[in-house]
C-alpha cells in the first residue's frame, strides 16, 4: 500500500500525464491564398487608413478651430 502523499500525488499528476483531446478552435490547413491576403489587406487599409489620416492631420484640425 502506498502512503497517502503518494496516492495524492498520483491522482493529481495522472490527468497531466495522459494526453487528452487537442485544443478546440484551432484550424489547421493549407496556407492562406493570395486572394485571402489581398482581402485582409484591403479590410485593414479601409479601417485604419482614415484613422491614420485623422491622427496625422490632428494639428491642422486644431488650428482650423482657432
């Protein structure tokens, strides 16, 4: 018979030693196609382009108010 500490350690470490199902939500497959990369770049520019323009010209907008 094992001492209580050994039984506790064995029961605690048992789930870590056995591999379970893989993590969900991860997608494996081929690399992104050029069409996907182009589409993501277009979305990125359409969202962040105007914001970058405003931030780059914020001093001009402030001068206009005075």
